[in-house]
């Protein structure tokens, strides 16, 4: 769910503090913060998974980042999974900075959930919050002022509360093929050359198997779907009837 805040915020001297892997912290006036400043950065908070804790925090092995990205809830993990799958996303930073600004006469602090970078050099700030929490005026206000500052800085802003269940389940399944080496590169290329635009997954499997077991041909096609080289309608459960399209 995209949030065009439309909120006019009078904020003085907003400052973003970024933590780095050498233990240092740098403060930036928000209007001077650049995407390059996140190189070698680490999450603002240290995330621990504790027994009995209801938030289910942890680390996700991101194909986009080639390393782990932290999350603090199952809902955050779902948004992180979709970002990793999105071919437009080229960078994912969890808890990218601490934002401090004087808003409405009060000093306010906020740590966004994610900063996503695109191949085109644009960025969008993401906060993840269950839909029922957004009905709380205090929660809505707490999310409005960071969004207004992000948009003023030239970034897009998103408050995300969930996605289509079938899409999430499909992407979660395809994520099993996200790591290099799960499918050998030569097998993936052979599958790519074999697929005909507009054919069903079962037909592509049959031809790729060339008389062998069809299930052995399937992983290469699923890896191509994860990589975005093949696309299909993910609003329907993946099956042999899924129609494959070669991406441009």
C-alpha cells in the first residue's frame, strides 16, 4: 500500500544518523544524505531472536544483497521477500538510519523499516505496519512525518500492510531457487533456450526433460521465474497450467 502522505510538516533541521560496520556513526543533515552514504552501513538496531518473543525477528538471506538482511516481524519478512523478488530493486537496507527532527514543537525520533534502492538510482522508504494499527491516529501521525520528510528529500514513501496471499505464497515458494548454485547456470541457460513464449509450465517441463523425469527439469524453470527472466501470473497458484512469458 503506497502512502502519498500529503502532509505538510514543519520540521526544523532533520538529521539522519547512519551506523557503519566499523562501529562508527555519522550524522547527516537530511538534505545532504545521499544513497552512497549507505555503503558499508549496518542496521541501526541490533536484532535478536528471543524465545517467547512475539515479533519473530531474524535474518533473511537476500539474493539482491548477497548477504543477510534483518527483519523484526513476519510482516516485515513478507515485505523483504517481495523486495528481494522485485527486479527493480538493487539495494535493500533494513533500519537504515535514525531520523531526528523537531516536528510541531517536539523532538521526534524514528527508525524506518527499510530503504530500497532501484537500478535507476531512485529510492523509496518503507514502513511496515498491520492495517489495524493504521486506524490508530497516533500510529498514523507517527508514520506521516517521516513520509513527508522522505518525499521532500526526493524519495518515495510507502506504508505497507500486506499483499495478496497467493502472490506471497508463490514468491515464498520461488525463493527456494534464489541462491546461486541451487540450479547450475548451464541448466538454467538450456531451460531459457527451450521455453516458448506463452506455453504452459507443464509443456516446457516435458520438452526440457527430453524423455527423462519431468521433476528434474522443473527447478531450472522455477529459477528463471525467480530471476525474472520468465514471468507468469502469480495471483494464481503456480501449477503445470501456469503460462510462461519470456521477459523483455
